[in-house]
């Protein structure tokens, strides 16, 4: 089983274990595997914490395919899952080009290794860019909602479908509230962006249109859909509204529980950070390949090691994809 | 599998096909969400079980084929896989049961 391992026998690699190879794995490869195991446990810790929180709020957790519904070029089209499926596919393809680079390395084909590494880097960049786009949509939000005095999110529904605040509020803001920046108020102070609509506007517009209903965070266990209140119940909720929420940040979001967004930002962010590090390491290895470093060394084991890391990033995404978007 | 200088490209393409098909099935089920699978199940919905099993299938192919675990020495592979699987299962067991308990205890106190 000397599989995939090629090491010099001229004792130049004493620093890396001196030729002793427990389990037939080189020092570097074994350490990469041990790092991957520990990193896998880190990600498992995060995903388990996500699971705990989701179980804790199982009766009101946001429904993923109502949150992630955008696809580039398709404005206003309800396209749940398609984009993230594409991202998943891109990452799998980048894994394939990576493994092809490793394979070409075994055959000492420098040019092929370089091209496959290059393709892997490009796919990696596309993936990170897609994730940034996904974050942008998530942060900006698509409908807008309101928060009540007991910190629940209420969304608006018309004819069974969620509607955006802009779809039913046609009046102007009457409270003269403007965004406080350094230029128009205290020069040493500023505030985060304020919502486009005031609470009074929302209430007024809601009362004016009898076909509007309020949708709560709560799930109906029979249908697994969010509970939509009757018109009377909806009107009774109006006095509780304290704030208009548009999009998502770490403190609140229009999709529901704040911790849903917190976990989304943290776990996909941590994964994205791994992808970015992977791209950087791939770039370094790519230049080494092009410069002929491994050709002179006589083996492409570095490509194999960075490949292990890159596949691990893909492996983690497979789980993130399942637990954030599918389950 | 995999002596040095030997090419495994055929295996790689087969694994790509498998991963693509599995992902497509997952996404299709996630979009359609057939009521019979979505609203019934043991513990959680059948649909969630399908997603979890298919995810493990994908993880298997990535680790065994792409990360070359299938070509490593048996006990090196076991040192990696068994360690991770045992610790992760234990963590999930403890933490998810705790999550369920938190729900039972705290949900009745939430004012809607």
C-alpha cells in the first residue's frame, strides 16, 4: 500500500519524521488528517449548538425555503433552494478538479496539475462570491416585518402569500424621522440605518386593507406551516407592534428568531473563512507547481495535502447545506 | 486501489455523477416536499431522515474517494473515522436531548 505516497529516500526530510511512517502515511499527511479531525469536531460543535437551539425553538423556527428564495436574474421569482443547490454543485466540481490535480500529480504531469489547481481556485472564488451574494440577500431581506413588545416577529400575508411592506404601504412617513448621520445631527454620533417605514404607517396601512392578515412565527404542527391569524386576531396584534424590521443582523431579523440569523452568519461565515483560506493555500501551491518546485522535489504530495483540506471544506458544506437549507 | 502513477480518473467521474445525482434528489425533495414524507415520520419527518442519510452517503464518497481514505491503511482510516464518528455521535446525543428538554421546559412559558 505505498498508495499515493512518494517520498525521497535521501534523508533530506528528517524534519518531517525522519522517514518513519506509521500507518504508511507521511508526517505531513497524517498531521493534515489530525487537523481535519479536530476541525470536523469544531464544526460539529457549531452544528450541534444549532441543533440544540433549533430543538429549543422547534415550534417557531423559520422555514428555510421561505428565507432563501433568490436566484440571480430572477427578481421576485420564488426560487427556493436552486441557488444554494448550484453553489453546492460548484463546490463539488471544485473538489473534482482538485482530485484530478492530485491524480495528475501522481503521474508527474506538471502542466495538468497546474491547470486543475487553477480551475479549483476559480471554482472556489465563484463559491465564495455566491455566498457573499446569499449574505447580501439575507441581510437586505425581501419582505420586511414588524417586531412586537414581546420580541416576536409578525409578517404580513395577502391571499395566502407573504407580502412586502412596500406592497401595501403607499402613504408617506408622517413622523419626519430621518436617518441620523454625522452630517445632519451630532457630529460625533450616528445611528444604524433606520427602517424605511414607521410603525404608525404600517398600522395605518394594515387597517386600511381588509385583505391583509398577520402571520406569526409559530408553526402549525399538522401542516408544518406558519400560523396565519384571522383578521380579528391580526387587528388585535397591532397595538403590540414596536418596531419595523427589514432584513437581518445579529440582533434581529425579519425571518423570525434572532438566533436563526446568528447561527446562519456564524456557521456559513466560519465555513466561508475556511473556503477563503483554502483558496489562498491553493494559490500558493499553484505557484509552487508552476515554478516547478514539486517537479524538482520529485513528488506532488503538497498538492495531495492541500487537496485533503479542500475536500474537507466541501465535506463540511455538504452538512451545512443539509442542516440549514434542507432539514 | 491507487498505486502511484496509476490514474483513477474513471472512478473520480463516477463519484462526481453519484454526488450530483444525490444532490439533485435532495434538492428536488426539498422543493416538492411530498406531504406523505414531510408530515409523517419517526422522531422527525421521513423527509429529514432521507436528507440525513443521503448526506452521510455523500460524506462517505467525498471521504473515501476524494480524500483517498479507501487507499489508506485500514487502521489509519479507522483512527480518523471512528474517532470523529464516535465523538460527534456522543455530542449530538447529549446536546439534542438537552435541546428537546429545553423546549419542553421553556416553550410553555413563552407568551405568543
